[in-house]
C-alpha cells in the first residue's frame, strides 16, 4: 500500500547532528534505505519536515521506515494511505455513488 509518511524532526536533535557534521550522512542513509517513491523537505508547524511516499503491504514494515527517524532525530511520524489518479479510477466512484447516494 502506498503511504504518505510525514516526519517532523526535532529541532534540537537535528541541530546537534548538524553541529557534529552527521546530519546529511544520516538523512541520506535513511532515504536510501527507504527506497521511497518520492521525498520532499519542507517546514510544517515550525519543524523541519520530510514527506516521503513509501510502499508496504504489511504493517510490520512501519518500524523499518519510522525507527531511523525516531532513533536519530527524535522525530514524530504520521502515516496516511494515499492514491494515485489510477488508484482512484479503480475505486469505481460512480458505482459507489449510485449504490450509496
């Protein structure tokens, strides 16, 4: 299942990593390991934030994506299922509308 993973990074933890010269190395390693479909960086609620589109079929995969951020940056993480336009077409919305509307 395709998920939008939002990672809000602790400012203090990330600043410590920046000062020690490890931030880029750690972030690159996490991103590489995630093999994400897409990765974007922004600010949300005043925090450095990464938004990643990741795929997994089993909820047991969640720790593989989340733990590196928790352990290295004391991040807070949210997962939301997302769809592409093709996925939405497969949902047969018109049929659902007729059935439930």
